[in-house]
């Protein structure tokens, strides 16, 4: 590698599946809230049964929590599609489908 590890890590995003809100707070501290996305690994049984609760229990600043729970995925989808409106539409569709199929069985 020709660059420091921190510079390489700055290009990665990670998910919040860590099973411990305290460790999630540390991940956000290391990567920055803008690089962490809420995840569940559902429908796999090793996933976090309450990913929103895990993020909420991490004691993050309100802006950081909002970024992890929705702002970051919206930003990434909008960047990929070239449209903030399309990003919001896809994120709503994804969350709605996830809720119907997995969360409320």
C-alpha cells in the first residue's frame, strides 16, 4: 500500500452489526458517523434483531444517529443514482419491503 491505513479506511463504509452499542460508538468514533450504515443481516439468523435499538443505545449525537439510521444510505443511493429524489424513493421502498417481510412476521 502506498498510503497510510487511515487514508485507505476513509474510502470504506461499514454497517452497524456489532451486537454491542458501546462497540458501535467506538466504530463511529474510528470511522466517522458518515461511514456507518444501519444494518441487520436479516433474514439471516445471526443478524441484529433490533438494529435501530442498537444504534439508539450507542449514545451517539443526534446528527450521527440520524446519519447512521437513514442519512448515509440516502446519500449513497443519491450519489449512485444521481438524484436525491430517486435516493429517497429507493430508500423508502427498501425500508417498507424490509419491514413487511422481516420485521413484522
